[in-house]
């Protein structure tokens, strides 16, 4: 992964975190990694864990941020979340999977659009 791509990803995750916190979510973990993959943001709201995938784009050459999430990624997200819950809580608890799709200006990395999709995995 290039340095620029890392910068874009980090800027997107920071924007997503700010968005969630402004709306009453309490972020409890970020960039959780396990053998199944990574979860960008884990938050609590109303007694429920929210696992958040953040997708950020600075252009449209490769499609929209939401279009970039694959069924394989969703499968890894689900497995990673199950691992997280069992390792932290010893069991599965009430949870939801969300996607935050962000568009940013190429040069300044200023957020131009943010869309929150709730319940992306049934």
C-alpha cells in the first residue's frame, strides 16, 4: 500500500470517527486486527456494538466508496467481529454492521461527502 493511500485511509477513518462521536456513538476500538482481517471502527451505542467499515475515495475512477466493498470483505468483517466479541466478551452480543462511505478532495483530503449505511450485513 502506498503512503498516499495510507494517508487517504487514515483521513477517512478520522472523519468517520468524528461523525460517529458527534452522533452519540462511543468509539471503543479502532483498527482491530485478527487472523480474519481488520475492523476499522468498533463503537457502542444503545448497548449494541457497531462494527464499522470505512471506505474512502478521492476520485471516481474505481467506482464509489460503497461499490468497493465486496462479499469477501463482508465475510471477513463478520468473522473478525465474531472473533472480537468472543475474545472481549466471551460470547456473541447484540451488534450491527455499518459502512461509512467518504469522498474527499484529492489534494487537501477535505471531506466532500459522507454517507452512513446502517445494517449492511443481515
